[in-house]
C-alpha cells in the first residue's frame, strides 16, 4: 500500500486528477486511515493540494491532515474530531455543521470560510488559527 500513498502526492509533475482520485479512494476509505497517518507522519513536509473538493459529511476523524490544502471545498457536516489539522488550509471552504472536537487546528487557515450552520470546535487547539473574514457561527 505504500506505493499507493507515494502516488497520492501531486507535485506538479503528476496528473492532478489521478492524485485526487487516490486521495478519495485511500484516505476516505476508513481501512486506509492507519496507512495514511503513517505515511503522513513520515512525509509531513510534503504539501498536499486537494482543494476544490466536494466531500460533505466525510469522516476525517483521527486523520493526520497537517499541512493539507482543502481550500474552496464543500465539507458541510464533515467529522474532523481528533484530527491533526495543523497548518491545513480551509480558506473559502464551506464548513457548516462540521465537527472539530479535540482537533489540532494550530496555524490552520480558515480565512473567508463559511460556517453557516453551527460548527463544533469543543476542546480544539485553535492557537494561531486564522479566521479572518470568515462567516463564523460556532460552538466553542
């Protein structure tokens, strides 16, 4: 499975659509979570750009998504509970009704994000998170 994770990276030389497909196939499949987290821990410096996704109610709980770009994505009702989202980019994303309980959101970028429904950040680490120009309606 490690080869699948290696193919997941889009570094400008790979086919972005193929990388997006792998992201959806492997990360969103719950049995791939442990492999993803192991790979991400070993390759934490890699910037992964998965912006403009339509993933409402996706289950990212416990996932290591540090530094991942999910900008301009539809993530309404998504579950990020306990996830590592440090330095993640959610700018201009729709996160209404999402849950970030006990998630690490340090230095995450939520600029201009939409929180049109109650979003839960209970016990989340929000240190240095950027919510500039966001439409924020949350349960802190």
